[in-house]
């Protein structure tokens, strides 16, 4: 951490500093780990302010010295200088010797406890599982040739059985108890060196344990931040008595040797034959075997973990195609009655900062091998050994819900859908002004073979279910300290707005220690300048590192997403009335009708990708507009303007909403919702004139500005891009343009390849780009509608109205 410290004179030049000032609390350059104090939180109520004591970090800290005893050998206590982890030893005499002896004995006892803990874990045997899978109904129908086109038709039964055994060996293997115990013991040591703490809410764990005792199998549907998720979650649930968690891994990301190891630890892999065409006999047999494996797991009551999200570093859509394929097998098993029901548990895993060595794994083109994984682990241990750059992690377990009940209720919420081209292109070109109140059809996740084998309505059910669960998981994920610090550095926004919203946080402790911990993890992207006695200036290092900070700050979007959409919609509504740089008082004079607010919220809701909004499929557009408007009123940005004969300002439409929409299927997108828009004709609002509102409004708009600016720059790039080109080639062209623009403007938040991909896919759905077949593969062409420069400028102007400069 001392490498971060520089004097102001070392900065040089007249380059403007982009940072925040910290007080004397950060005077000392030493960065101790988070201790064990009690965090106090304040919230407002009708009776004033209340003070609550929040339980601090639990688990590995002693209440006196606040340190990890197993981490340091007692000889390290004799080093010169103050130790940030321990109190100063009592002395060099007998008392000091006694203290060293006790610490050394505790160091040995803990290592013995690790070994004994790994031995007492209960791992149920499953030797007869392969035989049950071969004897399942679906596999037997194929073996006997009763299915048209099946693998058993015209083939020797022995050859087909050998093929079934080969496919089964690719999917899974019986967990080896000794290997699981040995791996758990080694993993405990690895996690103890890598993590400062791993937090799991005890009440949430008891809720999941109680659900597991009800008799229905558990299916955990999780977010995916890093490869470590598939190792950390099984370890934690095994230690809590839920048994060996079967993890659905991606076979493309693992080498054959690593797949063998993971299968013996309880991993599952989808065979490549399962993605073959529907009329392929090999594909039919592979899908039947996978279905039998899932059925056997559910019947035996073993918990299953499926990742519904692609890792952040991987290009492509957010929703995982592989996760939807595994979820489709579970849905089919429940629908045919193999098990009466299954309990789905949304899971969210968050980290302060994903270790760099684990991030590099996803950037590598080759699959991860055993030696590559071992080197990544050693690099992580080496970078964190003996320093304070240990990360914190928080695992959130959501409320389990019945899959059977969801299947019954979800079908009643289906309605008509329209493409983005049908919804927005006439409005962008100025051909009409009415915004259809209809659900947007946007499927960026490719459909794999297992999902194509289902009925069309079952495919839609699986896609909606995965979006619903992922929305619940992301919305309940804990907010980490690095995300708050990145937002503070980029947008200069106070953290109290986050803490007072009731979202779960993955930290506690003294504010001084918390700030130091966050800055130590972000030290590659910031510099600390001493400006006067006791004060520091935290300056962002210009360059591509700002993109990483923008990604960290994007983790706060679930906290402020509705307000951010509403603020950008208000910006779009004011764009044609007042200058963008006009004073806040001038903007507060204008009346904003509720109908106009609804219209611009709908426009922005259709423009933003579904992967970002993650709207629940059972939620109507009108309900979302009303929710956004309510959030703007609650946070104090909008104030209702009373007009003669209008309804009371406190009645924001909930009475009408309760009467018409509460018990109506919320996915019924019919013309009946237009009555609610007409009823809102007489309601008006103004921007609040409170002193905090301008900064808060700008903060909300800037949360979505990286994505919207990338869309606007992609529209400006249309007349410069070389088309036709492949999708990957045009993505590289656009990314280079974003990088060049970022270097000119000094704003690197938009220079992200994922934003370039999102812009191209959105323009393809909007009808700006068209994908046409060619002998060398699909290629992107500029549509004739947007070949003119005039329409390209209309598109750019339509996007820029939502950007607050």
C-alpha cells in the first residue's frame, strides 16, 4: 500500500485530478485487515432517527485481537515494527513465552481440526446409479427401438448399451468419498489464504435446510462471477450438512483431465452429442441419457447447482444457454411426473474483487487444464500471501419456491409480443408517436439442442423461468465495498443512499478500516496524494483501468435501476424543452405530465437490453412505468403538482391499479391498459428544488450513461464502418472506434467490448443492421432504411436525448 502514496508535486503538469478527498482517518499508510467492531446503522422513521447495532463479521476473528490466528506463524510476532493484525505482544519474559506457546498450540490444533472436519463429512454412496439410468424408461425405449429414429433401431443392443455407458461416463461419475474429503481439506486451506472472510446468512441457510427436509429435491440456480463459484458453493453447502452438491459445469471450459477430476467430485457435463439435430439418432440417445441422469438425481434427493448466468468476462449474452438446457431437463422431469415437485433456490455470489489469476482463465482461448488451474491457484496465493489484499465474499440464498406452482401459474401470464423493430423503428424515424404497451421480444441467448427438443411452449417457459430466477438472484445480491468505492470515485455520490435502501451488504466494521480495505483492492486504478496535513486525495489513474471501475459500479444498478431509468426518461422529456446545460431551477419550472413520463419510460425500457433490465416476465409494462414513477416520487426527485379537479397527489394510481391489475394476469398485454394511461392525463409533476436533487439526478443518469453513450457512438459509427462484415469483425471495428473516442475525450467507461456487442445486437433487433447468409457464413449489412445519413442522425439523436452530459 505504501506504493500508492505520492506527494502532490509528483503529479506534474496541469492535468485535472479526478478523485475525492478523504480526511485524517486515512493518515496512516498501513492497511490493516478489517477487524471485529460493531457497525451502527441509521435510518429515518416517523419518530426521528434510530440507532441499530448490526452484527459484524463472524467466523474467523477473535474479539480481542481481531486477527486470523491460523494465518501467521508465532515467529512473525517477533518482527520489528507494529503488526497490523495483532496487538503488541505482552512482553519478552515469561508472559510473552507463554503467549507464544499458546498461539503455536492453537496453530497446530486448527490444522488438526481441518483434517478431522473433512473426515466427518457424510457422503452418501451411489454405486447403483448407472444401472438405474440404463433401466430408465426413456433409455429403454431407445434401446428397444420403440422410438422412431432411435439409436436402437437397426443396431445391435450390445453396441447401443456400450454407447450409453460411454455417454454416461462423459456426463458423471460416482463421487469418491476420499477424494471429496481430501479436496475439501485442501480447499479449506486455499480459501483461508485467499479470502478475508466468506459470509453466509445463518437464517437463509436454516431456511434452505428446512426446505430440504420437506422431501422435494433442491435445485440451486445461481449467478456466475468466476470459476470459483462452482467450487465455493459446494464446499459451503457440504459443510452445512446438505451433502455433495452436483454442479453442472461447462465442458468447453475444461480440459479432459480436469473434467475427470470434477466428475469424481460430483460434477456434471453435457455431452456434445446432446446438441445435435433433432433427427439425429446420436442426439436422441444423448438427450435421453442426460434426462435419465437428471431424473435419477432428483429422485435420490441430491441437490443440483445450475448457473443461469455467463461469467462477466465471457463475451455473449448474459443468460447462459447451457444453464437453460439443464433447467429444461429439470422442468421436463417435473412435468412428466418423475418427481411431484422440485424446489428452486435463487443464489447470488458476490466478491469484493475477483482474483486476477481467475479472471485470466476466462480470457484464455484454450480450455482450462489441471496444470493451468494449479498455476492460477498458486498465482492467487502468491499475490495474496502476507498482504492485506484478501477479498471478501457473500453468498445469498433466496426463498425456495415450487417449480410445479410456477408452471401452473406462469402459463396464465403469457401474452402477445413484438420485436424491437416493430416497437421503436417508426418512432425513431418520426413516422408515429404512440408507443405500444407490449412486451418486447428479445432473445439473445442461443437455443441449444436440449431446449429445441422441448415443445415450443415449454421452451418459452424455460426461458421465462430462467429470466425470472436470475432477476431475483441479481436483485438480492449483496453490495460490496469495492462497488460503493468505485461509484464514489466515478460519480462522487455518497454511500448513505445505498445503505438506507435496505439492500444486503457484504461488509461491516469501522469506516476507516473499510475505506482502507477497498482502496487496497483498487490500488491498481487509483493513486493517493497528500494535499495537506492529515488529508488525502484519491485520484483515478487515467486509462483503460476506468473500464474496470465502471464494471464495479455497474453492480449498483440493481439498487438504483428503476430510479436511473426514470431519471434518464425525465432527461429525454426535458431534452426538447430546455438546454442540456440549463440551470436546475429552470428545469424545475416545467410541468411534466404523467402520460409523457410513461411514454419516455416505455421508450427507454424498449431501448435498453433485456439482459440489463431483467424484467420479470409476469410484470406488465404499465406496472413497471408506475413503479418507476413511484420510485422517483419516493426519492424526492419528483413533486406532484396539484391542479383543480385532479385526484389527490398521494393517490398515484394504486387504487385503479388494485382494482384492475391486482388479480388480473399481469402479462395480459391488451388494450385495457390504455385506459390507465388515459386516466393519468390530468396528473402533473415538477422536479424537486431540494439542494440534494441536482447531484442525485446526475448520479442516476450517469449510471446508465456508459451503455447509452456506447449506443450513441455506435449510431455515429454507422457511416464509418466497413460493411458488410462478420459480427465479430464489425464488433472489433466498433470497439476500436470506442477506444479511439475514449482516448480523445478521456472517458474510458464506454470502451468495453461487451458494450460494443450489446450495441450491435440492439441495432440488429432494431432493424438498423441485417444479418444475411453468405458462402463464408452470416454477415452483417446496413439496412436500406438506415443507409441515409439523415436516418442515422435521427437514431443518434433519439439515443442522446436520454444522456445527461
